C-alpha cells in the first residue's frame, strides 16, 4: 500500500467512515416487516379480553419545535424510538425539533354502553395526543404509562391518532439516565418518542379504573383494593396456588369475597380482604402465583399476586441482613440497564428480557 493511501485511510473524513452495526440474535430474527412487535398483553396484573395492540408501522415526521406537520417523512416501527435501528428511522430528535406520529385505527362499530380507552405505556418525554383532530390532552414524563378516553370522538370506520413529541434530553431538566445527545464513554445514545406499547381496550361505562394488591402472609390474607367511577356490587375469586383460569367455566377457587355497593367510600374505592389459609409462599426458587378474577358491575378483570413479605433482620452470625418471608436471604443487586444495540431501552422481544433474567440468575 502506498503511504498516501495509508494516510488517507487513517484520516478518512467522518462522513466516509464505515461502522459495523451491533446486533443480537433477536434483531436477526426480526425479518417479517408485517409482524407486530411486542404484541403481548401489556398489563398482566389487570387483564381484560377486549383489547387491541396498536404497535406496528406508523407514519412519522420531524418538524421545527413550533411548526405544524404537513407531510410524512416515512414509516416508523412503534414501539421503537426513532434513534434505534429497529425503528427503521435512525434519526435523533433534537431539542429544537418536534416528532410527529400518525396512524389509522379501524373501528367496525361504536359499542353502546361502552368506553374506548387509548393507552400509552411510555412516551419520552413530553407529548400531546389527538383523535380525529380533537386534542385529547398532554402528558409529561418519559417512563410512566398514561391513558385517554376517546369515546366522545369516535366514528365508525377509519379513525386517526396523532401524537406530537418533544424531548430535550441532556439540555433539559427531565430524568434521562445516561442518555446524551453526544454519546460516548459512560453515556448512551439518546432515545425519544414512543418506546413502549400503544394499545386500546373496550370497557363498560362504569369500570375498574385501578387496583392495589397487598398480600399479608402473617395474617393469612390478601387485601385487594379497587377504584371505580361509581359503586357496583360484585365478587372477587382467588384460585388455588399455581392454578390457571380456564375459559370453559367454573374452576375451583381457594377463596372469595363479596363486593357491596355500600362498602365503597366517597372516592369510589373499596377494599376486599380475603382469607388465605396456609398460604403457599413465593420465593425465587419456587415462584408460585395466585390468580384472581374480579367481577364488579359489568366489568371483569383478571390478575395475579404472590404471597410473600420483605424485611430486615439478622443472620446466624448476628449481622444485619435482608429477609424474605422472615428468613435471611442473599440479595444480589445486579444492575440491569437494559440497553439493546438494535432497540435501545425497548427490549426487542420478551425472549430478550427472559434471557437477561436467566443470565443474571446464572
């Protein structure tokens, strides 16, 4: 090689550099562009049957921060951030820009006596949402799920969802972890936009809006608290440990609890305490779960919980330690940062998450 050619290779201009893109086995498996990514039900502790995943290809556009969108720049694969290779975009959202999303949603019919809820599991970092041109609202916080009721803006047939995202990354005050607009060293590639599942579900007019599960193994009971917009009678069933619900009908349950309208407080909350005789305790070596089903008014949700307790104590040598179910237990605090080369903070698949957990345990 001539000296001139060697020097040209070493000092090649930045735009001419060739990079070997990092991939994993999960990016190599993502060949079908029509397959909906991360299509699993996104809220396993509060499951309803009438739902639809809105992940997949959306239109996107970058504009100035204060500009309206006029035309799409192309397609983006939701729920992967535009900075990621998996999104199909690989462009960074800058603080002076806005990122727009749009897709059609087909509604065969508007159901009488029902509400349609539109869910976003996470959008980084500030976003406004429209349904058929009607502004639903604004959300701030890149790591939290949020929801809008779109019922009043529905029409039969095709509907349009529009999302506008802003993100200042390290030039703003929002939580960002190690993301930086100029990554390097210990700092990671910044990410923005929709990075967790988008989905919608049909619910009754009066539905279970949220719930809290408090297991108490010492008292042999679990307390399930639910909130509704207005009181409604119902019942909670808990199956035997390790049992799954069957679609075909009346399973044997461990315990149950009645919900009466008179038990609700003024805020629409009610607590249901269920006696759990001789509970099977959860441990990492024996991760047994209890399944439950709540009927309240016309609403039905399924969920699960584990009978376990955490605390502090002393080990056999008298040293302070953490305890699980009142016994000393060694907690190995592995830092799982969950950044994938092809999809950043969004796991490319459930299999990728499972692999991380098994490797940490090993």
